[in-house]
């Protein structure tokens, strides 16, 4: 019996995955700095992204702030994400991408949730959202519930929630954040843009 492990090295990956994740993409100290950056911005109740951007707490109950790339103190976050996004996209998704749209710091208090939705959004000249990501900022021991579920099959996929982990999935994938039963769940969410899908 051959017990040797086999590793394949792909020169060009043509396969598109439905999701992937990177554990320990950010250290505990870096996560604390991300939280600090999010907390210093204006925190508001999250809206439902529509033509009129409405507040509907029966569909989405969370608070958010936006971490701007224009603040040099945040530059390290965007530079790190550029490297991670580029590597993940080249390895798993192979999308034509150009821009990290925005970084949304999200706070799910007890009772917070976000029902089934997709992130796909057309932004005229900027293109469309192609790739979504979520960075886990809270130790899973500090809250219950608040699971990020991807609805790619009849059985939803429960994604990893270890602090510092980043989860990627195509922006057209249906997903939800289940209600937080206890504690507080914090994440950093972002979207990667590119030209329209062909």
C-alpha cells in the first residue's frame, strides 16, 4: 500500500468553487485593530440594499459602520486583503476582478440576524459584485448562534467561525446569518467588483 501523499500543482485552474476559507488570515492582534477601526466610525442600523435602501429589522437586524480606504491608518487592511483576495481568486474562482468595493464592520447583538439574501449588485461603471468575503472577528466561545450559512445545496453549509478566519463565496450565492442567541458577533464584510459576468 502506498501511503505517500500526492500533491497536484495546477498551472491554470479552470474550476470555479462555490466557497472557500482561510484560517488565521488575521492574527488576534490584527483583528483587535480591525475592530478598533470599525468602532471609531459612525455606527448605524443596517439597511436593506434596494433602490430606496430601506430599514427592515424583521429581515435584517444588525449595526454597521464603514471602514474607509482613504484613512491611511486602514491601509494595512486593504493591502493585506489585496494579497489574500488575489491569491484566493486565482486559486479557486478565476473571476475578472478589479476593485475591493467597501469594508463593512458588522455587529450582531443578541437577537441580531440577516435572513436569506444575495450580495450580487450592479454598480454601473464600477461593474458588479462578484466575490463576497466575511472575516470573523469574535471568538466563537463569546456568542451562540450567528452562523453564516451558505445555501448552495438543499443542506445549508455552516461556515467556519474561528476568529481571524476569512470566508469567500460568489456574490450570487444565497446566504444568511442565523439569529444570535447569546453574546455579540462581529465581522468585517467586503465585496470584490469586476466587469459583468459573460
